[in-house]
C-alpha cells in the first residue's frame, strides 16, 4: 500500500504582505521633486495666492452663470384661430371729454362701439410731483427696454419666478392721484379700459366729435365741434397700451410716451405690428403679445399739401409668425467641463508666469554678477 502526502499551499508571510502593500501605496504615475531640490520664495508664494484667488473668483462666476437661467428664442408660423383679441389702453388727452371720443374700426369695415369699453374720464393733464416721478420711472423703463438693456421676456421671466401673476390691469399714473381736482380745472380726458376687437388690421383713433351708436350693429362718428371750444390740443400721455389679456403687468413699447404740441392741427400716427409671444419657463407657461411701433406726426396744412385729420391714430396689424421664448440652463456636463478648463487653465498660466518671472530675475542677477 502506497501512501501519498497531500500538497498544501503555503500562506504568504507577513513580510510579503508588507512589501506588496508598500509597492501599491508608493505607486505614483507623476514624477515628484524631492524636497531637497525645492526652493521656496516669496514671489512663488505670492503667485500661488494670486492663482488661488483668481481661480476661486472664476469658479464663482461660472457657478453663478450656471444657476442663472437665460432665454432662447424660436420662431414658428402662427396658427392661432381665435377671432378676437383685446386692446388695453390708458391714454390721457389734453382736451375736454365732451369734445373727443375713442373709436376702433377694422379694415373689413366693422366698427366697435368703444364708449363703454373706453369710458371718458375727466382729469387733469398736468402731473403733480408724485405722478411725475412715477411716469418718469415708466418712461425710463421703456427706454432701457428699447435700447436693448433688457427684454420683455426676461422681465416676465423674473415676474413669473416671483409668482407675481395678476389678472388686474396695471395702474395708470392718473390712479396715483389722491385728491380730486376742482371741476373747472379738469382740462383733459382719460380713456382707460379693454375692448375685444376682430383679429384683423384696424385703427384705434381718438379724434374730435362723438360716436353715435345706431342700435343695429352700426355706428358713425359725428364730428361736431363743441360750442365755445377755441382750439384743438391733441397733446397726450400714454400710460399703457397692450394687446391680449393682461395677466402679467409689463412695460410696453409705448408706455411712458408723452407728446406735447402747440398746434391745434396736429396729427399723430402710430403703426404697430403685433406678434404673439409664448414664454415657457421651468415652472409655468405664459402667453402674451408684444408689438413693434413706428411713429409719425405732422401738422395739417392743406395749403401746403399736408392733408389729413387732427387726432391720434393707432394703426395695428398682426404678424404671421409667433415667438417662443424658452427658459434654458447650461447642461451639467458642460458646466463641469468648463470648471475643469478654468482650474487647469489657471494653474497652467500661473506656471508660465512663474517661469517667466524666474527667468527674468535670474538673468538680472547673472548680469549684475
């Protein structure tokens, strides 16, 4: 009988484990400079501090940009089929309410009786100090918007973020007045309200005379001058003019407009192109309208060939395109790539400046020796 001995696996000694652990721990793919060959200097330390501060500053800017959203715009054909749209106005004219009236008619021959929608409210054309300050703020906001400092969509986005949605129209400058003026000094007329009109090109005008409703779907404008009215004065102030439902108060392209004339035969024309705008944010979806406008004014003088009619005319038309403004934020992957680029670039530049400074100082010392 043959007896065989089973082979056993030898367990590694403690010394082998320590060697393997030390080998793995000391593995370093990047070469290191021994401390005996390193030389510390004040210039190097100062450059390191500057590099650190610059990196922190750039990273904070990048984080702020990442957290702050922005608007991107798309354009598409407007397939809106709604037959009606609201016109919202708050306009004050420097003439008595008994002498003028507001009216809207479109280019297919239909006229809207605007007497109830745009009630004529006797008021004072001049502004007190409080009203003047408010109106100047409104006018400055419009000028900043027209200059491109900010857009309506950006402003609406911030209002949506603050949940400041409101179904109430904006208060006009005339609403800020607390004390009622005496009847004898009410030298102006304010038209404030909303009117639903056909979605066709049309004209909103404020002219001399009163509109008379015939009662069977028609109306005409009787241009009868008030007895005792010495002269016309179509100086006017626009506190607000917009299209569509007023859900988010904003500054329009004509808000804060003031026109003053000394001629009784002055004609003002505003030509507007209305564009629907859809604003999509991370938490809401709002729809509004904005418009571009060109202004023209002239003094009527038939003897000089300047024909027309004294008054204020707002001619509007609707664009066939729609603007979609979407809230966007930088992708996370792109954000991290930019961060890595900033940090790596900062340290690379610091090394370059350090070697350049060291080369210049070493050369200066060698020249001195």
